[in-house]
C-alpha cells in the first residue's frame, strides 16, 4: 500500500512540473518596444515546445520552437509610435503583457554620474530639479526600467 501511495504521489507531483513560459524581467506589463523595427522577445519553456506570440497592433502570430534547453526567441515587427497594446505569448498556457507602448527606447549607461538622481544627492541639489520632477510626473508616457547595480570581476 505504501508503495502504491508513493507512486501515485510521484505521478501527481510530476504532472504539475510542466513549465509555463518564463520571461526575463525586461519583458513585462508597461514596457516600451522600439518603433519600426524587428524587436526580439525571448524566454524559456519546456524543451522543444512550440511558442506562439501574438501582437495586438497587427494581430500577427509569430511561431517558434524552444531548443533542447527550453530557450526560445522571436522577432516581431513593430509599427510607428503608439499604444497601449498587448502581446500574448503561449506554449499552451497563455501569458498576456498589457499596456505595451511602441516608441523610442533609450539605453543610458556607462558614466558614474548617470547614477545620480534628478534631485541630486544629499547636500548636492541640482538646480531646477524640483520643477523637472513635477513636469515629468505629468507625462504618463515615459517609462523607466532601472537595473540594479552589481559588482563583477568580469
């Protein structure tokens, strides 16, 4: 009886192991994709599983297959600036990304002073920063994704 219960428990646990599409932190609700380009979307799922990506701006379906490690990538055509749009990604289980905008994507990195907040550091205020913050808060179309700093030897 113990052996039978162990087998049933093992089968029940293994049935729930099937992976749902997993996306990197960059791909989420409220993101911005570069306009008029082939934008890459990628993630992980079960190995060799078919993945379908559907974009609401053109209702087009893009299909790919995950590799032996479950990694997949597809390039989607983006229109001129606009939104909000949605993107549906499915390997049998659907994930929907909502409030996706299409526009200009700027990557800012490299200089140490780029880490400084608009208001400046304590005791080192930036002239006009309060006005810039108030005006910027009115523009709901600006989206920011901040990557946490990490120290690396490589």
